[in-house]
């Protein structure tokens, strides 16, 4: 079988090899997952709870080697990697707790004259087999966000991790099996999206598909998937509004945290900072020293604040987009240069034209844009001037401004006095417009991955 080499984005060295899965491998996984789905459906609820809780504990116990593997695969800093391992453990723990409370309700049939004389209830049943496709930027926590709820709800799972970062997904599968998960309940098929991924998307015996990835790929999937339920978590172009009443120190700290974590490679990274004209200069005074203080380099170094982009081509793209924006009139305040094959300096651009590619599309890079506005109405219109609608933020001390933004911004989440990079793993998470379909967050994903069945007794 052909193999895929997994490369360290920082050093360029090969750190592992995985099989190049094909449609035939997906077919074998589906055949085995049918038995896994039967086993999971029969597995008592308390056993599913115990398996997920034990896996959460194992993640914590193995945190340090897992974090180093994450850093090697993704190029994110070792501190970011440790935080992701801890987050994945929390997600599995939440899944174990929600699995305990997954139940239906009684139905008051006699509340209507036409159904008087009946008693009944509904229950939640697993969909059967969940197909999960995950990205490279958060390759452990986002796998946990799909696998944990699916298993907690009593499903079998076929997972296709990103080809750049499959090793950490295989480690999570190992841990789950060692904690008692039936062998046929979780299958990891490594490979490329156009091969193994497409076979999983189109397979008629996979009734539920959950995908996190790019908008360009995700928007093709409903037509490719056919008659099945689907959850899509796609891209973003997250705006944050800074009003004259904002705490600018708090806002600057949030922008740095949200704009440059994982080198800006998050779908909810801070990208567009919409600043009221009267406070632009004051925000710049708060922001630039913090950005320039970020230490960029070897992600294994405990003192590094920002690591690499995922590969050389991502750096090429960022260089092109920044140069294009500057040629159109944007002002470079800091950064704007390549520091290595996959390292790009934390960058802040001012007065970026509203139609520039980097202002309209998802940057997925350590680049923050400062864009002035006059009125809050103008800021909200600018925030909504994108095909995306994932997360947004506003910094203000004015309650009316906060409520107006919360009501008028078209997004899945609006964060008040915080950056749109905020996410709690227990909240419903997802986007509007072309940012996706459905919702994640452990409880909400679990509900998506179950079917309601009504049982009615005629007395």
C-alpha cells in the first residue's frame, strides 16, 4: 500500500508514515462499522460513560508526549499543544457526562382531543455510523469534538483525519480502545480528501457526516453526500468592533491573543478589527508593542509565542495577499515579512481596502487588519460584508451598543468585550451563511447524531 509521509512543518523532517487509504479501505471500514454500530447500540449507557471518562483521564496522564507529537505535526507551540491536549480531555469528559443524560420524554397525547386515550414517549437512538472528517489545525480537540459525542450517543465512527496530521488521531483511537471501546466501533482511515475522504462522503451506508474544513470543499459536500444528514463547520472571517467607550488595553490584549494563536490558523482567529475613527491611534499605541513582543520561532522552545504555518505554500499565499493589499493602499504597521520557510512575522495592516482579498476571504494567517469606521451602523454593515458568519466580537461599555451588535451581526456567536476567538466546548458552536450547517458543542453534537423515535400506546 502507498504511504503518506507526515512532515514536521518547522524542521521539514519526516516524523512518520501512514497508509494512503483508498475507497476500498473505506468500504472495509464501513463493513466492520456495521458490526461496531450493533455493538455500540447494545452497549449499556454506563459503559459508554465509563469508556469516555477513562479516555479523558488517559489523555491527561499522557499529556506531555501527546503535546510533543502535536507540536511536531502542526508546528504550533508546545504551550498551545499542551492546552489542546487538556481541551481534548475536557471534551471527552463532557461527552461522558452528556451520555449519562441522553434520554427522551413522555408525550402528553391526551392534551389534544384527537389523541385522547393514548400514552407515549420518545427516545433518542443512535444514527448508526458517523463519518467524521477533521482538519489539521486543531487535530486532537476537533477529533474529540466529533468522536466523543458520536460514541457517547451509541454510534460507530469512521474517522478520516487530515493527511498532514494523522498521527495524533491514531493515538486517540489507541487510547479509546485501550479504555474498553469495542474494536469495531472506531475506524481511522488515513489518506487524502479526494480519495478516502470522498469515498466516506459518498458512501450510502454512512447516514451521518460531520466535516470541519474549508468553505470551498465543504460547500460541495451536500451534493456529493446524497441523502444523509450532514454537519459542516467551515471557515470564517471574524470581525471585532472597537467602540470609543472600549477598554483599549483589554481589546489590544484580546486582539493579540485571538489574532496570532496557532499563527492565525483558526477559523475564528481575529482578522478584521473595525475601529471607530476617534480611537484608531490610541488602539495602535496599545496594540503594536504587544505584537512586536511576540517571540516567533522553534515551536518546541518553551519561550516561543508563535510557531509555524502548516507548510511552505501557506507562507507563499500569505506573502501574496499582504503584498496585494499593500499595493492597493494598505499601510504596513508591523511584520509583513517571511522569517523562514514556514514562519511569517505577526503582521498588522491599516486601512486595508474593503474589497481586498485579505479583507474578504479567510486569511488563515498571522495577519490582523485595522479598518476604520464612523458609526456603529457602518461597523455592523462592515462586519456583515462577508460570505462568512461564524463568530464576531465587540468591545464597548455601552449596553445599547452591545445589544445592537448582538442583534444585528449575522453570526453564530457574538462575543461582548471579548474577541471572536472565544469558544467554550459546552456551548452550541457553528456558523451562518457560508460558515456551515448544524451545531457542534458536545450536547448539541450528540443530539445531531441521534434519531428521535416515538412510541405510542393506545389504551
